[in-house]
C-alpha cells in the first residue's frame, strides 16, 4: 500500500503556533492543468490507470488504518515489530543524541514511528518529528497519538504530496536528519521511477543525513494474495473509494458500485496488481478532464502495483539514488527489510 494524493500546489498557509509543540503547514490541492492532464493521460493509456496517490483522501486513510489491523494484512505488523526490535540500533547509527530531526514521508498515523522516537529519547536526544502526509485525517491521528504518548517530542505536520515539490524544514546547525520512507511504498513504482523519487529526496538532504527505507520482500504468494483480498472486504472498499476521490477532484461521475475489486499476485512479476473491473458496460462523464470514458464489461482500471524485492534489489535502489548502504535489517520471517543509507556528497548513477 502507499501514501500519496493528488498533486498539490506549493502554497502554504502558516497556522498560528499553538501552546503545544505541534505546528502545521498546509499545501493546497493543485487543481490546475498539470494535475488534470496527468489523471486524464493515465485513464487513456493502455492499460488504463488511476495513480494510486488518489487512494488517500480522509475516507481512504481511515480505511487504510483498518486494513493495517486486519489478520490477513501482515506487512504493517511485521514492519512495526522489526522497528520496535531494532529501534535503538537504528538511532545509534543515525547519531544517537545528535539526531535532531526525524522526517517521515507518508507518515500515516505515525504509529510505527513511536519506537524510534522512544529510542532517541533514551539516547538523550529530543528530535523534532516532521510528519509529511497528503491526508489531513492521517495528520490529525498523528497529533492525537503523539500528544498522548510522547508530549515532549516537538512535532511539525506538513500536509503535502511529497512526490511533487518536497521542501524539508531547516535543521539545527550541526544536527543530523533521519528521513523515513516506510510501509513498502517504494514498491509502488518501477525501478526507474523509484530511483527518481529517492533521488529527489536525496537532493533535500545534506551529506551524512540518513534514509531509512522499508521494503516488502519476496515471500509466500498465497500470503501476499490474502493480504490484498481480505475476507471482510475492507481492501475492496478502499479500492473503490479511490473513485470517489477522483470524482471530488475531477467532477467526474464514476459509480464505485459498478466495479469489482481484483487484486492478483503475479508471481512472474513478483507484485500485486490492484484493479477495478467494470461489472457492465459503462460510460463515465469525466468532468474537468473533458469527454467521456467508455468501459466494456470486464475491462479494468489498474489502481496500484505493489512489488516485492530481494535484499540486493533494495540496496541497489538506494545506492543508485545517492545513498551509501550502511545497514540492512530483516525480519525473522524474511518478509520485510529495512535499509539504512547515508547521503553521499555527490550522486552516482546506475
């Protein structure tokens, strides 16, 4: 699964600083021609697609929280347990008490990050936590969780699409920054796009800052399939909700009830593909995208890919994006891996 939203314009409203250390910067939805063209082009290509960043309106974020608690959905549990077990070692590698900033891209509700903040406090530090997410709902949950659990940690919330114009707040002189990109989100792109994304992140980091990248690893195909096809139908509801977000953005008239959720694990490609498949012949008015979209019965729109990696593939990605692999941490069941990479002074291509 992933943490993205429609493209957003870099236009921020600075809110008054509250009495608690929580602050927020708002980045407004880009309703301009570039975002509309991106969506229209995706719907018209072969295969038809809707970028998976459209999953995460407030309703989608709430559904994703439910997904992470499902018995079938093991990735979040596995990653959380791995972070809890190795948090102290990760923080030590990131500078211990010298760690001044923990920045999370696609933070969600930040429930997995508390163990890292605890380890930083135990090391004598007090890092600022910068939560970057495209869902206001997720950021509200972050505030609730951290105000209750770790009120001494200063928090800055940034409502933004980190896949666009990423801007990180300046860090203190002599400090060290740890950027988190967790949840296996890197698997939503093919190698070329994944490297481009990580390279853009690297451009906003200084030498000796660190990246912690989480990746889903190759494991039992049956277990992966069940993780995206739960018995309760929550993932299906999450998939269909994407169409409501598109309707809100584009003023189109997709009817989610006319689509079936379809999410096979394709063994030869080592990835899940999520689709919405038309139950009948459909004609959709595309609103601000202009024109109509005709779908035959059984025709699908792909909404996400979620790749599985080997250790070597993950390390290759971060190296190609300008990070020197420093540490590899793998869950005991070999289902999830964390790669810690040190930002190099200069980028090195493939």
